């Protein structure tokens, strides 16, 4: 009951944060319908793991070079308007996937272009608004709440999605996702006006990207992006292959693991704000890295369940304090909040691109599960997150 008392809505959610939460939760629910199976869908369409990886590589590299123009569009449109405009592009991305089989080359181009526009318009405004609207003393709990709310529905969504895909194919799932994304625009209407300007030039941003003073931040977020991509793309493909393409079993297994993770997220989110975040993150990263090593050697559905349950627990220990620290640094950046977020986005994509290139080479010599050791290494590197703040005086 103590945890529940700590999560009082009036203390945790301002009207603006509630609006942002609601929209983001709907998007997470939408992505829950297809996110686990999207890499599998692309693998089936391209009939090649290497081409599937190239799809992700091109998409993330395009976004990396367009982060700054996207941030400058926020200056023109405003944060609220940029967020609202981004979601139709995400919907069109899923429309493109719906028609993939008709002309895979043309719809691949459409999907990559629209997905890039969504990312350009969405992520910098979202991070900016989230950092402004969350509270330093409650940020860990607020992040845990966002994850927990979406995960509650995530308990049943993978099973439903797996069943629908088995019975009707991916098209029906894409239609559901498109509708949900458009619905997610509605709560954004109630966001307060937040004034924030991205002031760096394209050249200035890239100079800071390679600056020696930002080297630890660079390695941290590159590692975060690399591990995130392996976990979000290669792991679902691996378990789908191991379970011999049984969508319902994959979905059911994911739902059970999500159920276990929900309570843990709330408990750890509560304690994140009470104990040293960095120590908790360091401990979690070691446990999480070990989880990736274990995943290299699993061979059965039971192994998947045990390893994934352990990994879900370790991920919460790592991710909750890490995300809280990230948003603390963003919020502490003052007028450079957008610039900090832009560099972080660029580092994330750079890390994803680098690890994909390495994996494309390694797959010529190793089976898929043995590239998980890269994720194990990346999990430890997030501990390099700088202790010093990203303050205005650093750029005067």
C-alpha cells in the first residue's frame, strides 16, 4: 500500500504531463501490436536477414543526419504542433507496410521517408516537453508509471497480436495500429505552450558531436542505441526462429514476461527516487550484461522464459535510473535542453549504425545468437554516462 500511496495522481501528473503521457501510452499500445513482430514481418518480406538489417541501417542513418533540421522545424512549428504533425507520418509508415507486398521497393522508400519525418518531428519535441514537465524528485516514479501503464495493456496485446496475425495476417494489425496512432493526436491538443528554441547551426551541432568534452556522453548513448536495437530487432527474430514461426507462442511468452515486469517497474521506480540512481544503474548494467551472455546459449522455449524474466528484472534495475538520470541532465541543460536532446539522438543513431555494420560482418562467421555479446558489452558502457551536467557555460 505504501507504493500506491506514493503514486498520487495530483502529485505525479500535471495536466500537461497527463496529456503527454496519454498520447505516448496510446502510441506504445499501438507499437505493442506490431513492435515485437515488425522485424519478423520485414524478414519475411525481404527473405534475408542482411537486407532486413540494411532497412534499419538506412532508416537510422537518414534520421541521424536530419536531427538538426527536425529540431529547427520545431522552432517554426512549435513543440505541440510538431508533435501533432509527426503522428500522421507514423500512420503513413504503417500504411506503407500494409501495401508492402504490392511493390516492395516503392513502399520501402515511402516507409523510410515517412518514418524519418516522424522521427524528425517527434523525438526532440517529446524529450524537451517531457524534461520540462517531469519533476526532479519524482522523475523515476513518473518514468516507471509511463512504462507500467503501457505494460498493463502490453500483458494481453502480444497474445492478441499473435492470434490476429495467425488468423488474418499482418494487414489487420496494421489497420488497428494506424487507428490508434491517429487517436493519439487528440491528447496532444491539451498540451501547454512551451517555448524552446534550437539555437545551434548544423555545423555547430556536428562540431559538438565530435567534441572531446562530449566523448563520454557519445560512448554512453552509442552503447544505449546499439543495445536497444539488438534487443528490439535481433532478439525477436531469434525467438521467432527458435519457436519455429509460432506467432501465438511468441506473443504468449512475451505477455507472461510483461506481467512479471509490471509490478517490478513500479517497485523499482519508487525506490529510484530514494536511493543513489548511479549505483542502482551500475548494479543493473552488470546483471543485464550477464543476461545477454545467457541468451547466447538458450535452445528451448523454457530457456527463453527464464532468461527473459531475469533480463526484464535486470533491465528495470538498469533502465529506470538511467532514464531518470538522462532526463535530469536534459532538464539541467537550461536553454540548451534541445541541443542536448539533439546530440543524444544523433549518438543513439550512430551507435545503432555502427553495431549494425559490425553485425553484418559477423553474420558471415557467426550464428545470430552469438552477436548478443555485443549487447552485453554495450550494457556495461552505459555506465560512462558523465557525472557533470550539460550546462550552458560549457558552450559559451
